[in-house]
C-alpha cells in the first residue's frame, strides 16, 4: 500500500512538472513573438530579396514594409510595396492580422489592375516566387500551435511546435531556436510526416536599432531542392507614427509615397 501511494505521488509530481514545463514554453514563445514581430508601436524598413533557385539562378526584389501595431501582441497592419524590378514594381501586399482567427490579406497586381484576396489556405504558399511564404512576412499566429521545450542549452531554448489544425498546414511540426539574451527566434526548421526536415528559416544578422534587438538578415531554404531566398532589411525605423488609414485598399492601388522614402 505504501509503495502504491509513493508511485501515485510520483506520477502526480511528474504530471505537475509537465504542466509547468508546457506553461514555460508558452511564456517563452509569447516573449519571442513580441520581440520579433511587435517592436515599437510601428515600423518601416526597406527590404532587398535575392531569390536563388535549385540551379543557382538568381532574381532580385526590392520593397518597403510598413507595420503598425493595433495592440501589443494582438492585431497588426502591414503594407508591403515593391519597387524593383520593373516587372513587379507597384505590386502591393496588404495584411490585417488577427491573432486567434484568420487574417485578411490582399495582393494588388498592377499589370492586371487586380486586387486579389489571399485565402487562409494560400498563406503558406510562396511569397512572390520566393522561398518565404505569405505567412512568414507578418508572422505565424502563436495560438495556432502547441509548444513544448525540447532542449535548454544555456544560451538558447529549442521549442517544438505542433499545429493544432493539422490539415491546415503542410508540416507535421517545426522546431524553433530562441536566443535567451533577446528572445529572438534565430532558426525554425520544418518537418514532414516522416520526420524529415524540408524547410528552414534562419537569422544570419542581428542588430540593435533604437534599443530593439532586430533581425536584419534572414534566409529561407528549401532543403529538398536547394533553393533559397536571402532577405536583407535596411533603413529600419521604429515609432515613426504611421497612421491607420495608410493600411487600406486605396493604398493597394495608390501606395503612400510619403511613407516609402
């Protein structure tokens, strides 16, 4: 009887430890999300993207990103306006992000004078031919996955994320490495149903800008065919006072030039 009580007590303690472990993972990912996606009240940056296919052929893209936080950790607005090369100039991407439910996303194609709504099922498809996905640009909703701590190495955590809606995504799970010094996610690796890694996004350069640790260079890789995209962010500024009405359908067709300088 005594041994049975000891066994039950041990099981209860293990259950409590697992619960605390899961809560710790949730807290870590919450802080990482705030650090990576929500610095300042708003932000503006110029991005240069190099797309390299599996045969080594390169394409270049240049665009501006405007971001505004509606609430810290909550709704956000994004406007992405392409300036180069000529065949994609004035292509514009608008996002109204709503954590906890589907985002509203639109793409304007100037050659067709067409505003295309991006459905929830399309958010994990290629962003303008790159290895990044539409969802990567504004960040994945942290509430969409269940997290656990896989490794604590001293200077970083490795979390495992399992999607709650398994049929809504192409991956079985992903791992994300988070720097303990600044809570920035520095590497995410995606795995298929067989447990094989097929996609990776990594931060190759981090700078402190206006007091905010900021990823200024990222790489997205297709581990199956060797293609990748390198994204460099320049001229980053936070808390510039971008008004809410900039993030509208009107700006898709008529980008706000005063905010893109």
